[in-house]
C-alpha cells in the first residue's frame, strides 16, 4: 500500500527553489501572520509562508513574489502560525477507533503527525494486524508513522497472547515504508537481564537505523535503570516524577511526558525544565492513551500543550516539545515538526499561544480543518473477516465459571487483592480478610470479583481473583475485551450470574465493553475489530462510551477514568499485582503468586 501522493523534498526541490526565488508561483500563500519558529524559539510578526507541492518553499517577511494568478491566499490576520502538532508516543487502539477514525477525530485539534505503537492489535492478530494498522495509517491526510511492537507477550511466561512477536517479525517490519522504529520495550526485566530475544529486537531496529522506544515502569533508578539505558531504548514515557525525567535525559534518553485520559504525568515532571532549568530539547510531550470521549470533548495534543503551559512552561518551549523535539527524536527534523523550507506544510493558525484555539489546520499543504470541523476525508481499509471474529470463548459461560472455591474449610481467609489506584497505572498488592460461605468466597466491603476469560484460542479458561477500589454496589458486572496487554477479557462484578451474562454478551457481538446491573444491560460499546476498535465515527463511539461511564457510576463507581483502570488490570509489566490467563502475577517479582495466603 502506497502512502499519500506527497513528493519527497528531493523530488520537488527544483520547484521549491523556483517558488522561493519568485520564478514560479506557489500553490498557497499564508499571509500576514506571526511565525512561531521552533528552531530559534522566536515569534516573528508580519511574516508569510509560501507552499508548493505540499511543502514550505518560502518562510519570510513578504511572499508577494511567490504569488501568481492561481495562488490561493490565506489571510492569517495577525494570528500565530505554528507547526502542526506531533504525538510522540500513542496507541490508536486506546481510542477504540481505527486509524482513519482516530485521524478524523484529532485533525480538528491540530494533530498532523502521530508516532503510533499498535501493540494492542499485535497481541490479538500478530504481524498481519500490525500491517493493517500501518497500511490504513499511510493513506491518511496526516502523517502516521508506525512503531513495530516489541513485546507480545510483554512478559513471557506470565501471560498467553493471541500471537507472539519475535526478532524475525521486527526485521521484516523494518522494511515497511511507514515503520519508524521499535515500539516501547516493555519487557524491561528482559533487557536488564540480557534477554537474547529482547536485545535481538533492539539490534534489528538499530541495524535499520531506526528509533528504539522505551518503557521502564519502575521507580528503581539504580543499576537496573542504567542497565536498561545501556540496552538501547532511546526514550521513556513511564516517568511519574521530576527525578524520573532528570534521570532519563541525563542518560541521553528523551523524557516523554504524557497527558492521556488517565495519565497525568506532565505537571510532576515538567519542573525539570521550568524550575531546574534543564535543556528542553530532551523533553517530548505525548498522550500514550486517549479514549474517544477525551478526543471528542477535550482534545488531543493541543490539550497536552495547553496543560504544559498551565503548569508554568513557556508556550513556545511547550510547542517545541510537541513539534521539533519529537521530529528530531525520530530522525525527521528535516521532514516535519517545524515551519521551515522543505518541510511538510503542516501548519495551524491560532489567535492565542496560551489557550491555543485551533482555528485552521493545514496538513501536507492541504486545508484539513477549519473552525474545529474537519474538511477532508480519512480513507478506510476494508478490514478482513478474520480481524472481526476474534472473541473465541469456546463455550457458553455460566455462574459456576466465576466461583472462587475456598482451598480449605474456614469461615475466613486472607486473600491477595488487587488494589486500584485512581489516575495511576500501578496497582497495590493488598491483603484482605474475605468471608467464606458454603465453600465459596463471598466478597464484601468494597471488594469485587475479577475474572480473566481466555478469548484467543477458545480454551474456556476462566481465572478468578479479587479487586478493590471501584466501589461497586448491588448486583452488577462489567466486561471488556480491551485488557492490556494480552487482550483477553476482563470481567468484574458482584454477581456471578451477571458476570457470565456480560462475558457471553461480548462473545455474541465480537468484542467491546458491556455493563450490567440488576440483570439488565445498561451500556454496550461494540468493538468488532480485534475486540479493540470500532470503525464508526469518534462521536458515535464517544456517545456509547459516555453511556458506559454513566452505567459504571450507576453501579456505584466514582473513580476518575475508571474504565482505563479496568482495562489495565491484566497489564503484567506494571506493579504491583495483576491478573493473567495463568493466574495472579506479582509484578514486583515478575512471578506468579497465590490468591490465598497460608492455606497449607
């Protein structure tokens, strides 16, 4: 599949030279704006931009010599001309949208470049799924670069994925036209301990001259962190405090500071620049995970930049962190990320640098949004049947599948319980006393049941455990086939009967999210593609997601972004306690653990 028709700089250099010199007319001239130059950190009043063949030809104080009879004139009217925004690390699947619909959602917010890691679909569909994401990304009117997922499974031996990714897959993908590097290397214990497979994947990426993404989800900044940096990852987005950000940039890594739907890690780290005075070139803004509701109601990278500014960052420095810093990191400084000759003509007009209203957006020389409304088409692939039939339960589930049997005769047992932490990816490993009734665990006092239902190979396996922190009350259940990273099915509930109904419902519709209360379905978000995404418009998916959030609240949940917490409970690379298809995982030790304490 070929990318959009944008010519390379070399292919159109002769015309760019002729336009800049005034011998030929530009396609478009943006006139009378304030040029925000992220190379020099300047704002230059009374400047024009001349564009030809989708690239900037002339950026200067007067482009009248570039104007011909057919040149389109855009009056900036004294507004700021800023580069299109770049998201340095993100997962399209987190929006519950296909690449086309994700692009359509973020274009009006000024995002013109995304560096995406389709790690989620890799766990479900393997390399063919990655190729589908890559191919649909290439045909969009904005620039979507794909990082080849590195870790499927993310923790070998602790989970079973639909497919496994290895060095040969990485080597193959490095030849694809839209592959920009290796996705986040989440198996940081593997790198630290010298795993041949992990180091081979990094080596294949480095051999191709591409960027290795990092993921060091540990507060330990001692020898293990240094060993990870020595393995080759070039960036990391898992920092949560100023010390994390400083440690990464000191080691020559980029500190990617994220503001997603549930991640609020900019405010605690940007002080490395705003207060410590570190060189901002080492810092990049990103989203990591944004669900459709955030995209529709709050924005995308414009939201992150505004937030960084609100946290005390100079507006132009914040823009650098969302444009040129990102492009430079991926070796694309001469291609995009700034308003300068030869670069892709990605430009936003805004009347204020701090509140950043996105009033007009151009991508690759074409107007793609005006006044918050998209003005272009985002083409879809024809997703094949095998990408739409991925929920294989093997049998109809019933309440008995969700029973937790006491291993010994007792009225009360001490259990290892997953503790949800609001607005954070890590969980707590809690120890709680639980009641036994007729040989079965009967969760009470804020504790609910959690089950992981295997859905890739139709094994019929159901692993049961306990979770605390959602605040669910009454008779309810919630199920989701979005279950990072292996994306089986997570079911949480206070009623085993409804847990079975919720799970079976997702088997019927081919994946998604469903919430049940008092034996009735309150909300359903259908995600038929890999059980992760919908090819419906973002506003439609967001409306159903809003119903899902309301349904969770009706069941007693008051957590902010509780769905994100739900979807991460099988993420066996982030401490402390998680669930997988193999059982409970102690992520502080990277080993399996028992549900009950001292039962021998």
